[in-house]
C-alpha cells in the first residue's frame, strides 16, 4: 500500500517546512529550498518492493541538497536511481555536474554530498536500495555518479519503460513476488553500473558480477537459516567452495564475515524498531541465524560498541526525543490532515531503509 504525503491541505506558511520533513523522512535527510516566492506545492508517494523502495515525487521548482552534516545523521549506506519523468534538473555529485532531461536516469550515493536543482515544476521516480545489495564495488558506483544516463537507446531504452511501469504498479504484488522482482531490478541496476564503469569489460567479468549478485541475494534471503554456510551456498549455486571464496576476495571480506555482518545489521534494525511488544534479544538473535546468544552479544558489541540491550535502549530513546521535538516544533510537524495515507497503520519511518 502507498503512503502519500502532500502539501495540499497544509497552511501556506507551513508548506515548505512540511515538505522538508516529508522528503527527509521518506527518502534521506536533506534540505529543500523552493525557487519561487508563491505557495509551494509538492506530493510524494512511496511503496516497498522487498528491500527496494520506490517513490514518485512531483513538486514546484526547488533546490535539494544533502550535506555532510545531514549524512552524519544517517546510519545506512543507500544508492538511489532517479528517473526524470518531466522537467529538468542540474545534478552534482563527486565533482561532476550533469544536466538531466526528461527520460534521463541518474545514480547517486547517499553517503556523499549531492544536490539537485529543479528550475521548474518536475516529476521523478526514485528507486532507493541498500548499497550492499548491489554487489558492485564502491569504485564502480563512484564512476557512474554525477552523470546523466540517456535512456533513448541501448540498455536504457529497455530500462526506462520497465521502471516506469514498475513505479506505477509496485503496490500490486504479493510479498513473494515482490521480493523476487526486487532482486531482478537490482540485477538490472548492477548491470547498468558495471557497463558504465567498465565499457570494455569482458564477458567473464560480467558473468562473475552476476554470480556474485545472485550469491549475495541468496545470503540476504536465507539469513535466518542457522545452517547457512559457504558449503551450502556453493552447493546451491553449483560452484566450488574455493571459487566462492575467490568471488569475495575482491569485496574486501570473506563469505563468513559477510553473513555475520548482514545478520548483525538485521538484528540491529529490529532491536531499534518500536512496537507494542518488543521481542527479547535472544529471540531477535535466533530469528536471524545466531544459535549461541553469548556469541551474538560478543559479535554485536564488537561491531556496534554496545550490547544489544544498550543498543535498543539508545535507539528508542533517540526516537522518543525526536518525536517530542517534532510535536513541540510546529513548523516541522507533519499535519495529520495533510497525509493522505492508504494503509495508515504503517508508520512512515518503516517506509524507507533507516537513514542513508
């Protein structure tokens, strides 16, 4: 189901503050400055497709900036793919400046500063996903950011209509189909980055990248299985354990380290989630494949610097402070009447991966 946030019913004096808050909560923290003097109008609709978040944003002329200070407030590395539906934009990241026209696609990394300047009313689709899910080196992503990728021919000609259709129908898939479809979309994005970063790449390089993507996706989908191991992964993909380890050598990690890190990330995310009945630490650990509670606690402390219980208390306390500030700061508060929510029992904070 979609979450739709709009300035339509917000008083004119509060529209800009409301829009800043809506965009920052839905995507990642950023600063939005309107370019015009009149009342501002904006609308953003967001859905989930497995671990892929799909948003469609339409707004008046504005400048959007993600600064180092805002990046410091985010806890997860995300990569976003923006498809310009209407209007134009000037996009800057990693020292490169791109003029983006209708039908163009841009790739940006939320862990580094960037900006968009929209000189007139515009519409765009934003596909946002954890950077780790792409399975491509950071150096390849950095080569692609700050460029406008035309979708008028070649691979782009196929990709644009597919993404447009997906954005308009994302809420119509059952969970099992959505998860599989998300994996296919991420494969397409990874292929796009690999082709742009290595235009002269060999077929062997492409095959290796695709296999690594499938392995990483398999691991993410089976984190709760305590028997997940290099041997079971290699058997599923019909490769040797030795070759599996070679695939991860270029990633700067090992298979075991990657599995443990992904499990810890999911445990950390679940422990920080608010709810009427919070699960016990041992239940969370077991759900994500940790058999030994003591081993889980040691691994969690080694990674995050605090125990699982301390992590949960700290994150929920921060959330309480943030909620109190939102209530007492009227200009930044999202008026209830302004949120056109379909499926209103879902908190807005759950609509996007935590941070950027």
